């Protein structure tokens, strides 16, 4: 194959045939998935594909289809079926792969889900707190055995949580956490007084137990775009 002389065509940028079925990090901003059967991804995240693949929008049905159609914060999902390779990305966010083993489970904010293996199952959970009128955080709890593709604005910060030292995180910055952790919404008047121009009262997610929490290095609300 002939390519022009340019740094653009450096080996690290060139797409190579997949070594094995499943997902792999292509570069810091994209995940490539070698499909042999099916996988699931957020709608609008496909940037390229090759092979015999079909893309199906998962409608607002009942049962598992309802769960697969919405994974927190209105994230719509699609199924990718067939045999081939597909590249996923979302607004140039950084991409990471989490291996979930049997007996493990991970809670992930819906806005940070990019793609996942069909062998994983999940359920929607809501973290509620006093004073959050009809509110809370909508998250997906992934379990089973397989890989989960996660996106994050910038490089994530992983903070261990111990029984002796609970961790408080900004609700707009949290990406995910060990599903075994106990969570609650914590209001901080003193912090709120420093954050004039907002609600005047800061709310953090309090995590207790043994595990870890993942946060992105920004507290600003992300763009809610699924296209």
C-alpha cells in the first residue's frame, strides 16, 4: 500500500487488522471493536467501520431493551451486529477499557459509557439524597464478565476509598465507582458559600466502604450530545 510522506501516516495512526475479537484501544481518543456476533455502543459513536456490519437503534421497548436503550442521563444505545471492525469515539474524549471479572461490578455514569461486550449485563440505579427534588444521579451498574469502553474528558483520577476514609466527589465530575461502595448525597453549606454564582449550596457524592472512585479532571457540566 502506497501512502504519502507525512507524519499523518505514521505507523501508530494506521489501522491494523484485529488480532482477536473484541475491543481494543486504537489510540487515546478511540476504541476499535472486532465484532463477531454483536456488541453495544452509544448511538452516534461510530466513526468508521469495515466488513459486514448492521447498526440497529435500540428502541424504547420493555424489559432488557428499555435498559439497553437508556443508561443514565438519557444515553441512547445501539446494537452492532455481524462480522467486521468498527471504530468508536465521542467528541475526542479519552478512551479506556475496563475488564470486569465474574463477581465484580462497576457503577458508571451513563455519559461516560462508550461501548461494551454483550456478555455484560447492567441495571439502572439512582442515587438519591435529601433535598434533591425528584433528582439524583442515574447510573448503570455493569456486572458479569467482559470489557467496558469508558470515555473521560481528560485523564481520569482514580481515588482509593477505605472504611476509615470516605471520599467526597463533585457530582458533575464523577465517572464511576466500585458498586460495593455505599453512596449518599452530601450537602456542604461552607463550600456552597464559596461557590457564588451557582446554587449557593454545594452537593457532593459521598462514598464509603472499600473500593475506588473515578473522577474526571473537570467539574463543569459536559455537553449532553448523543449524536
